[in-house]
């Protein structure tokens, strides 16, 4: 388990050297939700959105088939639980790079600036990827924490791309 966490932290260290910070203004912006239908229980502070659900908050975008929001209306304290086939998350970094993820379930804890993803999770940052059973992403600290599923002998898989060869390749001329 420690090896899996170390692998994910190593990946984050490598990735953050070349990517950048999440757009600093994202978390200061309002969240806008669209869906085919919604039902809000004002007494329980719970809202349910169904069909083509999409939330945007600055450059953060999350889409899913279903969304349940707890603490609805409690400014910045909402917990949003998305499910989909798959649900998707993306965000633009200050340098223009994007982090994108897919999972069956995504939990966005706005008060903690934390995205928790589970079931068939795949995260892409630049050209590198991490996949596992459960991955959390701290938007502010830029920390990615990944776990496999020991019940299925599933491990975290990290794919790091090689360094680009910056030297131009010479054109080979064909002799006639």
C-alpha cells in the first residue's frame, strides 16, 4: 500500500515540475449546474439532478448522469456526489495544461477543495496517466493519492512518457 501511495506521489512530483498550478481563480468563482431535471428538498438541504448533468466552476468541469448535492444552499460547503458511465472531471492549469479524469463515481467536497473518484478511475495529466480503484485529488495542494483494490488484486498503474527528443530528425534522402 505504501508503495502504491509513493508511486502516485512520485508521479505528482514529476508532473508538477512541468505543468503548473490549477487556475487560482477557479475556487473563487460560482458553480453553475445544468441538468435535464432537478428536485430540491429545501428542508433537508439536498438536491438531485438527473440527465446530462454538468457543473462548471471557473475552468473546473464535471459531467455525469446523476448528481446529488448535500448541504445545498450552504455557500461553499456543498458535497456533490456524481455518478455516470463514466462521470468526468477536468480542470485547466495556469500554464494551459489540463488534468482530466473519468470514474463511475466522483465526489466533490467544495469546502475541502477535494475531488474523490472511485470505480474504474483514470486520470490523465499531460500525456501521463494514473489508473486505479480510488483516486483523490486536492485541487489547491495539487496532490493526487491513488489506491488499487486488494480484493481484486488490482494495483495502481502509472504510465510516464519518455522525455521528448528535442533534436530535429534528419530527412533521409532516397538515392535513385
